[in-house]
């Protein structure tokens, strides 16, 4: 389940980057036409890119990690991306959240198996 969670998070991060670019494009069009709050939308796009990249990085690290730390950081970046990334990015960060949960659950089982192997 750890590998599945990492792969799901990688896919969600890549789609999140695309969604963040779309968010920035919408904000840019709004700024070009003098729309109110367009700078906020552009800022949300930049934060979406940041948290989507963090999701990609920690999703890849969580695939082969021996501890739960990368998976937990993946969960945190998915939650923060859903909050600060805008609506389009939030859709894919929910998918990354599911991948992070799978990675945490899968890492727990790997730790239990390694302890059982040491005892035997």
C-alpha cells in the first residue's frame, strides 16, 4: 500500500501543477482586464505550484521510505495545498491526501514486518 500511496500522490502532484498553472492563467486574464482580486488568484496559483511540487517530492520519497516521516509531510503538504492552492488544486490535493493516508498505513505494516523478522 505504501507504493500505491506514493504513486497516487505523484499523479495528484503532477495534476496539481497543471491545475495551479490554470489558476495562474485565470488570474492573469483577470488582471489583464482589471478584475478585482486577480492578484490573490495569482498568489493562490503560486502556492498551488509550491505545494504540488512538495507533493511530488514527498510522494516519490514515500515510496521507498523506511519511516513514516515522508508520508506525514506528504499529508501536511496535501492539506496545506488544498487550503492555500485554490479550488482547482484542492481537487487534486484531496487525491494526494488519500495517497498520503495509504502511504502512512503501508509504512506501518512494513515496520511491523521488520520487527517480526528481527525477533525471529
